[in-house]
C-alpha cells in the first residue's frame, strides 16, 4: 500500500471495526499499524500447544451485548456458542454461586428463605446507610447488600483488585452489583451472549481479511508517525497520554499479572471462573479455560487442564494498561489531553486506551461504528473536516 487513505493505530476491536467498515463500506485503502506481534488487541487468544485449550492471552473475554446493531455486525464474522457465563466465589472454605442470589443468601445465612424473606433480610441488613447518602464504595455496597455480605464477598476482593481501601474508592464501581431474589445465577443480563465458535483470533482475523486492509505488525506508531501525521487521516487507539509524550502527566491504570499453568488433572475447579473472596488469598480469581468451550471436549488432551491465576496491581511503565484507575487527578489530566486532541489535525482518538475508559468488547465495537457514522463517513463521503475531533465520545 503506497499511500493509504486512512491509518488506524491498533488492531483491537475498535481499530479493526473502523478498518473493516472503512474498507468495505467506504472503499478506502486502510493501513492498520500494530505494535504487538499479533493482531486483535486484548481479545486475542491462542491454543495452548500441549493441551489444545484456547487461552485468552490478556485475560478471560466473555462476549455479551444487548445492542442489536452490534450483534448483527459481529455475526458477520463469527457465530457464537450458547455458553452462558457463571461465576463462583470461594470464601472461608466454601464455594458460593455469584452474583448475590437466593442460592448464595440461603447458603451464607445457613437456612432457606423465600424471595420475600430474603428481601426483608437484606433490607434490614442494609438499613444502616441509605444508598443516596453513600459517598464511597464501601458505603454504597453496604447500602445495597448489608454489612455481612459486603464483608464476605466485596471487601477483600475489592481491596485486592484495586489495592485501595474500599472507603477511598468511588461508589460508581459497585453500581452494577446485582442482587437477585431468585436462583438465577447468570453473570450477565444481556440479550445476547456466547463465545466465538472457532475462537477470538479467527473472528478478529476475518475482520481484517478485506483486500483493502493491510495490517502491519510490530510497528510502533511513534516510529512511523512522521510519515503520516497531518498528512493522512489517522484513527489512534493507543494510550492518549503516550500519543502526546505524557506532556500532561501519566494516566493511571491497573494491570493484571496472569500466571498460566498446565496441571495434570482433567478438571481443576469444575467451572470457568472462581473468585477468591478471602482477602488473605493473594490472587483475585482462577480461570480454567476449557470450561468456556464444553463443546470442544474431544479436541482437548484428557488428563490436563490450563489454569490462570490473576493478580491485580497498579501498572508501572512497561506494564499492560488494563483498567483505568480514574482518580480525580486522572480526570483532570484527561481533560487536558482532550484539549490537545481537539487541536490535533486529522487525528481521531478511540477505543479504551485512546479514551481512557473501560469498554467491554461490544461497547468498543459500538463506539467504532458510531465514529464511522458521525466522523469518518461525513469526512470521506461528504468532505466534512476531520479536525474538530478530539477524544471520542
Ligand atoms: P485493545 O484491544 O487494547 O487494542 C488496542 C491495540 O492497539 C493493541 O493491540 C495495542 O497493541 C495497539 N497499540 C497501542 N498503542 C500502539 C502504538 N503506539 N502503536 C501501535 N499499536 C498500538 N470485554 C468484554 O466484552 N468481555 C469481557 O469478558 C472482557 N474481559 C476483559 C478482561 C480484561 C483483563 C481486560 C483488560 C479487558 C476485558 N474486556 C472484556 C475488554 C476488551 O478487552 C476491550 O473491550 C477491547 O480490548 C477494546 O478494544 P480496543 O481496540 O479499544 O483496545
Ligand atoms: N466484586 C467484588 N467481589 C466479587 C466480584 C466483583 O467485590 O466477587 C467487585 C470488585 O470491586 C470489582 C467490581 O465488583 O472491581 C466489578 O467486578 P467484575 O468482576 O465485573 O470486574 P472485572 O472483571 O471487570 O475486573
């Protein structure tokens, strides 16, 4: 590709959605630059070679969405299994079925409750703080589920996950904490859910297969920016602070250390995800990947399984940025980068790194489709300027 019409920095779901739509719908020549040795961003997966088990290299990825447009779009590249995600939590030697539901409440309090009895119990236990008065994560959680459940299932896990006292964390983190007065223990509430039948990498590779798309691996934006900056429209999905050489300061992230091992048992924990809710257990959870694809049992080497222990910590330079910490200072820094981004000619910032936002896959894809609708199609099809961009909405 001599001179591309559009350069996309990053080949995660955001970047590949932009590339695919611009190639297919707008007929553009798109050059995708990716600094890793593979495409796909954090959703990339590969088979562990000795066992044949698909492992999500950057942490377990479960696809779910209620966005019909996104669902229709992703089904052009892959079909999905009927996997429904469930999460269990280990606390003081017992295993409970999360999220908070009638099964967990009965087991934890050691007797059966009807839905109304459980509702009354939780109402009484959570009465010490009104939800609208809660000013931090601890108060919010207690106001929703009461202190005993908070101390068992939230306090230790959250302290490990964020390395921050829950009284110092934003109440927002826990907003989506569901409590169900039924035995429904599905983790997600979305209309559509499943795992890509032949894996994430096959799906992501198909998105990039268009003849107008070239993916250039092991290519760092900084090293080639000179060639394209200000000359060709760019969609940048790398870290926004890095784009501006950290001139306004570094945005803080949490990273996760993923320790994978092949163990000599056919089944290690009987399910895909077991959270470690005790604070004195150092890992936050264990993922056993074979359980994500029970339909592949014949392709997995019997007598072995792959497990991954996850340990959360603050990201330092060189670590993979996973979850935005989003302190007040981070938000102030981000505002300054947004101003710089607005002034950056012909560059749009998108994706989770480019906007400093936690985005699920369906959100990253939906947001990329909106950027095509609102910015790229008007520019390429109608000549609208691309300069008023800034960090994507
Ligand atoms: P990314 O996938 O991070 O892609 C960005 C790409 O840009 C990367 O490949 C990177 O190498 C490249 N890049 C960055 N800077 C440069 C540069 N300067 N030059 C060249 N290339 C560059 N979502 C769900 O829906 N369900 C889940 O269960 C789920 N689990 C997750 C678990 C973890 C641990 C994490 C971290 C995320 C999870 N997600 C999940 C979110 C999912 O990973 C994101 O939605 C998705 O990765 C967003 O895609 P993206 O393209 O914005 O970013
Ligand atoms: N959480 C918790 N106990 C659990 C699961 C979740 O306290 O067993 C809290 C924790 O603060 C976490 C938040 O809920 O950061 C969101 O949980 P989720 O599993 O969705 O986090 P993610 O996988 O996105 O890190």
